[in-house]
């Protein structure tokens, strides 16, 4: 998905609606990027030529089912990501869930 944040009461927010169509274990993460190459961002006070590293706080920082990664058959998720969960899961708004019949 590509989209824009909403801004209200001094905070930016974004909501997704996902309709899974397969049974299984899923991992969702959210990457956000603000940089100077976005041409459609034109507003007073914009910082030209400045990019930002953004951390995403999903669901007010709860664990977001990170323990489900232990059940993944892929070592990227069940090993590598769990070695540094703050940098590799939580920083990008990681979320795991099961879809069952």
C-alpha cells in the first residue's frame, strides 16, 4: 500500500483494512519514509532536502504477536528477526497473525 497519513490533534495516524484470502501465518510490517524526493509534498514550512528515519509505533507499542515468528519455517523470521526484535520487528510496526478456516 502507498498512502498518506491523516493529521489530527497534533498526531499523524493511518489505518489499514486487510482481508486475507489464504490460511496461514502472516507477518505485516509498516515502513514509512519522508524524504526530499516526494514531489507531491508541497506545503509551507516543508524542509527541502531533508530525509528522516522514522520508527513506527503500532498498536501503542504492544508486542503485536512477535512470538508467532517462532513458528515460521523461514529463518529470516524465526531467527534473524528475533535476534534484534527492536530493530527488525518493532521499529517497522511489525505485526503477526494467523488466518484459520
